[in-house]
C-alpha cells in the first residue's frame, strides 16, 4: 500500500520548499512550548496545593493565638485547604518567627504574630537570627492593639493630668508593671518615667495575667495593659482606667478618652502594638496579594469585627503595601523607645 505524504497546511501551500519547512518547524516549536508551559500554569493556579501553616510564635491561649484560630476556621473553607495553627513559643517570639523566615517561600507557611517579634525585636536583641525587613514579606496588618492605662484604686487620679501630677509629686515612689522587657508596657512606662523625671520602679512579669493580679493587689500602682485583661476589673471598680493609647477610642470602652485627647500627644502614646500576617521573603507576590484579600474579606464582616474587638483589637486587614507603609512609619518610633528605655536582650 502506497503511503501518501501529509498535505501541507494552507498557511504554507504555495511557498518555496525551504520557506514552507521553516514555517512548519516554527509551528511545531510553538505547539511544543505551549505543551510545556501548560503544567506550569496549572501549578501556579493550584495554590494552595497542600495545608497551610499559621505559625504563632507564642504559647496557646493568648489573644494572638485565639485570633489566628478564628481566622483559620474561616479561611480554610475559602481556600479549600486546612489551615493548621502551630504554636512555636519562646524567646519573645524569636523562635517561631525565625522558623517562618527560614521556611520555603511557597505560600504555605505564614506567621500570625505581634509587632514585638515582627518589628520591635530587631531593636531590642543584640543578636537576632532573622532580619524582619529582609527575611519576611508583610502580608496584612490584621488589627491594631491599643491598650489601657490603668491604676490601682488607691492612686488619687482619674485622668491623665491628675496622674502626671501624682507621679511628679512622688518621685521614686511610684511603680509600674510590664509583661516583659521590651514589651509596650515596659517601653511606654519607661518613657513616662523619663519624661516626668519620676524615677518610677519597673517590675517585669512573665505575662499580663500575673502583672494584673499584682496591680489588683496593690503591689504595683499602674500599668499599660490590654482591655481583654483589664476591662472586667474596670467594670467591677477594682481598677481605674486613665485612658487608652492610639488615635481613636476603643469600641469596648467607648467612654474612655484616648491619652492624646487628654494632652498626651507623644508618639509613645499614639503608637499601638498590632497583630500582623507575614510570610517568608520571596513568597510569590500574587499569593501574598490573594491572601491579603481573603483575610480582609473575612475580618471585615460584622461577626469577626465583634470577635476581634472582644480580644481588645481593632480590625485593620489592609493591603501588603499599606502594611509596609505603616511598618516603616512605626519603626523609628519603636527604635527610639527601645533606645530611651536602655533595654537590651541577648
């Protein structure tokens, strides 16, 4: 049986033989390239391809851990993958954050963490195994965390002016608590002591709960602490609230003025800690943007706003660019507060 040659396509009929051959080779190469590219395109569109890890660099049970788990429960169904919340506590958030900084940048590892480990630690630690601005991609500032300035009922002050007057008149006699060296409670208290030349005593605790217990017992006289820990005692009349940090009043304490409203307009009282979502540096930009959009959609629902407010936070859930801009604005303030406090950790 005689095999007939395959006819040339219409595109090459009538062309010289050499030209026709080149045209056919180019068409074949284009088809081959398309076949090779298709799996890559499918792989890019398949994210997430496996369960996503949310590493929380603190122990279970805290507000950051709770927020990560609330977010994971809503985010998993939207992405079609399980979100695993993994606690890696220790060293003021350094251990867990370092694990994320060194993870594969494939879009399957993130950290839900505080400004402490994502920003402040770079100024606080003499040696840090990661550089947050180099080794991490900021995804979204999930929420800001204004705090309350509270005093023991024995302190004869009900507002910022009265408290400043009391502290100035009792130089060396007033004590304030914090939940660790380099925490906001420590840095803000140290700044207040210096600005009033008050020589206040700093008492550091291993967490907010024991600090608040000593404040309730009168072992210390004042502290900056989250509303989650202080509001029940404020409502019960066991603590007096002087004001809240940040630019706006807290939704859970709407009748309590900010410290700025009371004349304390320094950056030390304007600035707030925050909860942020970050990924390893070099995580693909489209994944970072997608994650930020999904998180924003979830957190801006009325249900999640209320839950976040009950943790003492205010929802932000912004874009990666907005988060980075806020980060760069806050960094010099935190650096100055750390330097002024003299705090250093190895």
